[in-house]
C-alpha cells in the first residue's frame, strides 16, 4: 500500500466481501461495516483522524487473507503501516486484542456480541487472562483501541446511511501526509 488510490481501490474491493466466506458472519459487507465504524468514530472523536481511518481500514485483512479471522487484524496492520503510520496500524491490530479484553472484563458487552464475533473470539485467543488485562490496560493506545472495538461492534446495521467511501479520500490523504 503506497498511495491513497491503492487504499481506495482495496476499500472498494470490500464491497460485497464478507468477514466469513460463507456469509454467516456480520449482516453487512466489509465496506459498509468499515464505513459505519469510521463514521461512529468521526462523530465521537472528531479531532482524531488516525482513529477514524483505523476504523475505516480495520477489517481489510479479511479481504487480503480470506478465512484468516484470527490474523485479520495483523494482516490489515501490516498492509497499512508504511502508508498510514504506526499508530493507525497498531489500532487496526489492537481491535482484536480489545475484543479479547472486553470479553474478559465486560459481561454485558460480551453478551451483546454478534454470533459471528462470539464464534471467532475463540480463534482469536478467547478472553484475556488477568496478566494480559494488566498489560493491555498499560498500553498507550488502550483507550483508542477500546473506542475502535466498540465502534466495530456497533457498526453492523443493515441499511444505515453513512458517508460515501469517496468522502474519506481527503481524510486518508491527510493521515498519510503526516508521515511525509
């Protein structure tokens, strides 16, 4: 991933692509889900464009490596690190870690997970241990990772109207330009 156009093309390929190859997972395709997630983050954190863009790209690993749910965060992070920077990449990777944290610390949140997220939690390592909880809570990106995870879980609404993919192009360009 080296240009805004490269990323926009990959994101466009997320339309009619699904988190589970048999479409038994989330009720919306990856592009719709990622746009919902990014829009929620834009509303809650209007000054944190890196977090918003992390929300927009957090599930591209599903398209890059179909069927590898446990590794999709890492694959997505690896794909954007050089272009969008270390924080965006780290947040993409941490959205799975944050799911494991919430599964261990928030029973209400865990009960509200989609059936797909509940199934994949096991492949992703299951709820964190107490030692993992302590380490994650000390992570400098802890709060942002939890915000991304909560937006990830909320951004699965069939028919929700959100901004077009094209509307994100200038935001992506600004985040990428911070590296240069």
